[in-house]
């Protein structure tokens, strides 16, 4: 694992711990299909939550939130559709956990950050 991958894994772990501390149950990590990936899949009551985790040390280009482009959202939706086909259709939402700052000091959880349409 290179330095960038290790940083990403640490961010995903921190996000998972943050969500679990707030009552979500982690179901799966790093679900991949051709054309897309979902960092974390959680359960929040009856709701399946697909979570994108983004970390940025600098805000030169808008920080972690700005890095979730329309193309990235489309890849997340594609992967979520594949997951739902495999595991059964159910209510779901897309959340984002944004980690900003040189030491990752700012963590923000955006519930229902975007829609699949």
C-alpha cells in the first residue's frame, strides 16, 4: 500500500468510526464494480446508506466537497444500483463524509448529500 492509499484507508476508517458512533451499522467497505466504487455501505434503521469519503489536506480547489463531481456521483449511483440488484431493492440514500485540513482536523458528515436521479 502506498502513502496515498494508506491515507485513504485511514480516512475511511475514521469515517466508519464516526458513523458507527452515531448509530449506523457498517455492512461493507470498498464495494467495486466496473465503472464505480462505494467506500462504505451502512445501515441506518431500514435505510441503506452509500457513503463516499473524501479527504483533502488543502482547499486550493474547494476542498473535499468540491471533489465530488457529477461524474463521480454518477459512478457512485452505478455501483449502488449493482449492489441493490445483488442484495435486493430497498430504501437508500447517498451520504458523504468530508475530511479537510492538513491533519484532517475537520470532519463533516453530509446526510442525503445527493439523489440518484
